[in-house]
C-alpha cells in the first residue's frame, strides 16, 4: 500500500466547491489502487486575510514543503485588493516551491462542444509548457511619482539562462514522448528582443540533443489566431509565464470552456511538492451557488496522481471524466456536486 501526504488549499470563491469534488473522486479511486491519503487542510485565502491579516505565514509554507503534493482550488476575492492573494499566496507558492513548469494540457474530449466549427478531438490536442517562475511575474519593477500625472510604472520581465533552459528541456522531453514530436516556441522576439533572443538561442541549442523533435516558432499574437483557426498546428508549446497565462485561457475556451481546463505547477526536480489546480479562478460571480463545474479540478487530480507515480489511477480518473463529458451534450444542467458524484461513481464502477 502507498500513502500520499496531500495538502489541500481550497482557497476562495468556488475553490472549496470544486476541491470538494476533486477529493470525492480521489477518495473513490484510492481503494482500487491500495492508496491511502493523509490529508492536511490549510486555511488560506480571503477569509484568513480578513481575520488575521496573514496571506502565507512562513510556518505554513514550511509545513507545505513537507507534504508530497498540493491540491489548490482558487485564490482571489473582490473584497481583497487585487494582487494581495494572487501574488502573496498563489505566486509565492509557485516561486518558493520552484514550480518552473506550469503544465496546461489543451485537449478536446469526444462529445464536448467547441466554439470552433468543425473541429474534432484530433485537431485540439496540445500541451502548453508555461514557464512558472520568471518573466513579468517576478515583481521586479516599481512606481515613481505615484498618483501624479507623471506617474511611472515599470514591470520588468526577468528571464535567466538557467530558467529558460530548464523549461525548454522539459518541453523537449514532453514533445519527444508524443507521437507528433513537435515543439513550438511562442514568444514575441520581434519586440521583446532580449528575452526572445535568449529563448530562441536556447531552443536552437537544446534542439541539437533532440533531432527527432520538429521545432517551430510563432509570435504570440499570431498564436492566438492559430489557436482559433488552426489549432492542429500545435503539439507541445513552450512559452513565457505571461504569454502562457493568456494563451491557456484561449486554449480552455476552444477545448470546451474554462470549467474543463486542468493544470499542474510542477517541480520536475522534486525538490519541493508540486501543486495541481484548475486553470480558472475563484469565479465570484457564481460562488456559493453550486453552479461551478468541478471537472477542471477533477482532471487536475488526475494529473496529480500521474505526478506521484500512480499512472493507472490517473488514467482511471481521466477515463471517468471523458465518459461523463461524452454524455453531457443536450443533457440537463447539473450542480457541482452532481457532476462530482457522477464521475466518482464511474471511477468506482
Ligand atoms: P475566473 O476564472 O474566476 O472567472 C472567469 C469566468 O469563468 C467567470 O464568468 C466565471 O463564472 C467562469 N468560471 C470560472 N470557473 C468556472 C467553473 N469551474 N465553472 C463554471 N464557470 C466558471 O476569472 P476572473 O473572473 O478573471 O477572476 C476572478 C478571481 O480569481 C480574481 O481574483 C483573480 O485574480 C482570481 N484568479 C485566480 C486564479 C487561480 O487561483 N489560479 C486563476 C484566475 C483568476
Ligand atoms: C492562473 C491565474 C494566475 C496567473 C493569477 C491569479 C496569479 O491567472 O493561474 O492562470 O496569472 O498565473
Ligand atoms: Mn490565468
């Protein structure tokens, strides 16, 4: 038997609602794989901030470091100044735990409605490898003459040779393991010439070690267009932190909606726990109404299982989701818990 120490950070808005369903499915799949879950729940997010002023105490971060893996719901609330929780909790976790790969599959499951006319599952099947610890996300920059007509706000993009090479290497490994073996760098090297050049040179150098992988390049503006009119162009994408954030929301939209998009914040070197979460946010507009789709979180649980070496259990969860998705078109809308129940039932049976 195998025990996983799982940290749960449900967070804000719909976070707790979708995480409950993710855990339901995890509990359902565990017995068949002789898996025991040792769960630790962490109360972090808007409520704690209002109560204590704390966002992520060092002692909590230290505890999280000792866990095997983290499941996160969503972070951010309209009652908290924008960025306090997003930067102080979510991004701090990604940075401190060295989640340099933000893995975001964009996959159209059979039977799922896509807004792209005529597109089939064969057309939309890619993995976005988004850099997770650098780029414009580091917080380097600042403000001068704040509040005056001459205010100057700078927000630097930080890109290191070390950081760029390790995420590109990871992307090559992903590409090599897939049938099409194609890797596309998405950037903006015609304008962001310093960072773009570092990515390009690193890509070309590492490519020599992967002669069977086809390498391509696409400016990010064009990439947004190709997501919509030629998604079959992409197999594995490697891109910077901000571009990856943006294109994976488009990716979610073409693959059936943000309620289906899963992700992993991965530390491939395993020097700290990786963290799995839906791509979407706390959705304050629908929070507390049982309307949120938990599918993205459940697929994130599948990625989590795969990461901890339980590939069979991961496959089982993904197949249960796929079967559920195949029957959704035309069926009456279900609540968050009803979707979780249905998928959990398929996992068992
Ligand atoms: P959002 O993803 O929360 O919501 C965008 C739209 O998608 C909303 O209409 C929402 O109702 C819908 N939606 C999202 N998830 C859904 C689900 N599971 N099922 C059905 N509909 C769903 O993005 P936003 O509105 O830009 O941001 C809201 C808050 O979440 C902000 O505070 C933002 O900073 C935060 N945020 C957090 C994360 C994260 O924790 N990883 C990601 C994105 C945004
Ligand atoms: C995401 C979110 C986060 C990001 C925010 C909330 C910090 O949009 O996970 O996609 O920009 O990475
Ligand atoms: Mn985002």
